[in-house]
C-alpha cells in the first residue's frame, strides 16, 4: 500500500548527519502548499544547533500564507492559501486532479504578478490565452480556480473586488449530439465479438473483452468508470427478479495512491439501482461462472481495470474497424439516452443516466430529431 503523503504545511522526522567540513546538518521532508514534498536542511556547529535552526525554518515555511496579505502579495502565495481551503472541502479525487491541472495553468500564467496587477484586463487576457492553447473547457476551469484564489484575497482585504467576475465569459462551441441507431449498435456488437475472438498483431489471443464492457454500458447507460468499478458481491444481484446492478462507485486514479474505486459515483444522483435487460443478464451469468476476481470486469491480470486502458483498447478497435473519432464509450451512453427518451420520455432517460434533472440529458446526450407537426391535410389544400 502506498505511503500516505504528509499533510500540507507539515514536516516529517528530523534527521542529523555530519558535513564534510566537520559540522552538523539537520534535514527533514516538508510538504509545501503546492502538494510537492521537498527536503529542507540547515547546518550548525552541533547537531542540536542545526536542528534548532531547521525547526525555525520549517515553522516559517509552515506559516499560513494568508498572513499579512497586501496588494503587493504575489498571486502564487494566495494560491497556496486557496489550496489549503480547497483541501478541506469534500471533493472527489478526480475533481482534485482536474482542479490541480487548472491551478498549474494559473501559476504559470499569473503566479508571479502582484495582487494589485490582477486587473480585469490581465485576467481576461490570461483566460483567453488558456482557452486558445488548451481549449475552452480548461479555460472555464481556470476561471473557476482563479475566482477562488482571488476570492481569498478579497476576504483578506488585499483587493476590494474579484476581477474574474468582470472578465469576458468563456463560451464553448455547441456540438450536435451524434448518436447511433439500433442497426448501428447491432452491427457494432457483432464486430466487437469478432474482434475479441481474434488475434493480436503478435498472433496472441486478445484479452480485451471489449464486447462485454460495451454491452454493459448499452444495457445500463452508466459511465465506463462506473462499469469497471462493479463488484460481484456488492453491486450485482443476479438472484433478484428482475436482475439488478447497483452503481455505487467509479474507478479513478489518485496521485500517490494509484488506481482505486472511489466509493461514490460522479454525483449523488448517479448512485442508483438499474434493472438489467436479458442480454446483459446472460452476459453476466456467463462471466460469473468463469470469474476468478471480485471485479466484474477486471484487467487481464485480475486486478482493477484502468478506464484509460479501456479507452485505449477501444481506440485500437475503432481505428482498425473504420469508425470515426466521435464514436467513443460516451457515444453508447448517448445511444441509451436517445432510445429511452424516444420510448419512455425525457425524465426516464435522465433517471437511467443518473442525472439530477433533464437539462443535461437533453443538451448533451440525446440526438435531436426535429420533426414538424403533421399538417399534411392542411397544406394539401394548396393543391386542391
């Protein structure tokens, strides 16, 4: 099991050693407010003197960066303070990783400016530059993080207003939802089965079992990370009538901890039980007989399966079978939403996908088909 990192702003065991000059050196590992653990050291005539000097340096280093904040304070120091506040919030590990990436952009672009220099034009230029270089989604994330960072400065009285509020909004291009028809899905499932039964370029049997994972997404509409988190004992009930699967977590990667099952899905509404269609029941029954792992869809070694590896395996299949780049595991979730909405209504589609409301389902998951009213008899009068 990976060792837990030191809490932010703390240090580990202090050690002593002698220097080449015959003096003493004291050193310890300190976890800075950017999450990086660094070695800090001090020297002295004796071991005790070196350790006293080190403790004084460590205490200064651990002092909360929000003390004595002024308009001349550099934004990096304020970011350290915001990071402390953010660490106390109840956020998913995946959210922390994504926000950490956005904060890295903020530090790189604005970290060395003074707070008085964080004007609306400066913030606006930065956000537009990030949106251009890294995409509007990262630009929007940076906006959220930067607003939080500068919010700390406002609360400490270093600046009077938050300049992020008046920066131009970042818009993302509207993309038409592309779905797959039932006929497309049937063809795809056949190709996946053939692919799984085939050989790799090295003439070895494939161990990807893509067809089963995709079938589970098609049968439920759940996210790929939630499928890979399914546990035979906790999440699957094949004795119930009808058979059910319970979405309780998702596979994610944690810095310092590796691949884990996060004990809750993406949102509170995503935690749900779902009734299984027969083709999924048949597939799970077959897998249960042969299973040697607690996970329903483990890796080829029987361990937790990485969503990144699954997506890479999917891309290998997609490219080899001539599918366009827009066909991703999320496309199957959209296919579920579109079909359920058509047959059972928008609310049923939102509940199946685990959305708190219908707005996200309608905007991002359902392929829109605009058909006008049936007024043929009315318009026929023009020809009478």
